C-alpha cells in the first residue's frame, strides 16, 4: 500500500466499485440460479456464488492492472475481501432473521 499511497483514495474508490459490482452480480446470479430451491437452501447458493468466484475476481483484478502495478493488484485484493465481508455478513444476518421469522 505504501507504494501507491499517492493514489490510495482514487484506487480505493475504484476497488470498492469494482468489488461491490462483482460481488452483488455474483450474488444475484446465485439467487436467479437458485429459483425453485427451498427457501432455506437458496441463500447458500447466493453466498457460494460470490465466495467461490474469488478466482474470477482475481483474474479480473489482475487484468485491470499492468505487470508493473503489483502494488495496485495487492490493494485490489485487500479491498475486495473487505467489501466481500461487508456485503456477506449483513446478508447472512438478513437471511437468519427471515428464516427465524418463518419458524
């Protein structure tokens, strides 16, 4: 991060936008593909769609930055994981509350 400190704010905004778009898109795809599943099983597919596709996110992140910008790539990975946790935890709490209300 020190190597890109002068670009940190711009880079952070780009990382958050790219990561959030990818994660939410993967979750939406999991939700759509889970059509017809039991309500208590569908959230597993939604979560797995975003978590299991980290490899794709790595490829996308690597393609954004050139070979000389490894520090930016590392910042992308760090930001991606932070955004993923920030999205998945509230989603799991929402699902837990929804399923508890059905009991």
